């Protein structure tokens, strides 16, 4: 697929595995450079090494529920790249149990808006 993203930089949070990692891989295949984060540094290193076979990848261990952590991540990304676009995984809010929903909203939706705030 050619989405016209070649040369852009994408930030994908929660991307050491699962949907986030697949999104990062797809964006690399579109010709983007990609910045990824997740909490576990070892898993993140493994993902960065694997994804780097497809293009330029920057990773920094970050908990997206920690506002200062997100700011540090975005600052590091801005130092590494000139950021053009953002991407984030979207939670299955409707399927989630009510007790999980607020946490999913916080970690999945708020983190994307924080990334945008800190990049301005
Ligand atoms: N799987 C599905 O069928 C499906 C369908 C629709 C929507 N979704 C939603 O899509 C999202 C991803 O699903 P998935 O199946 O890909 O999950 P997953 O395999 O568990 O991957 C989650 C990723 O997010 C990271 N992560 C989790 N909490 C984090 C935090 N606080 N800060 C930073 N990184 C964090 C994890 O790494 P660390 O644990 O190391 O931080 C991991 O890299 C979820 O919100 C899920 O509800 C899933």
C-alpha cells in the first residue's frame, strides 16, 4: 500500500508487541521513520532491533500514564527526528469491562493528546 507517508516520522505508543508493533512495522514499510515506546525496556530493545531491519527506529522506555515520562519521550523524539505525524493504538473501549474502561481511555486516548501537546 502507498499512503503517501514516505519520509514522515510516526510516533507509536505501546509498540513493543501486538497492534502497536504491527502499526510501527506497517509505517516503516510505508517509508516512515518510527519512534516507539513501552514500559518494559528489554522488550522494547528487542522490538527496536527487530523493527530496525525495516528502517529507522527510535525507542525509549515510557509509561504513557506518566505525564512527565511522556514529555521526556516526546522531547527525545523531537531531538532525534523532525516529527510530522502521530499514530497510536486505539482501545477496544466498547468490549472492555466498565472497570477497565477508564484506565483504557486514560492510557490510550490521553497519551495521544499529550504527545501532541508536548510536540508543539
Ligand atoms: N487485541 C485485539 O484484538 C484488540 C482489538 C481492538 C483494540 N485493541 C486495543 O489495542 C491496544 C493494544 O492491544 P494489543 O492486543 O496489541 O496489546 P498487547 O499485545 O498487550 O500490547 C500492548 C503494548 O502496549 C504497551 N503498553 C501497555 N501499557 C502501557 C503503558 N502504560 N505505557 C506504555 N506502553 C504500554 C505494552 O508494553 P509494556 O507492557 O512493556 O508497556 C505493549 O507494547 C489495547 O488498548 C487494546 O485494548 C486490541
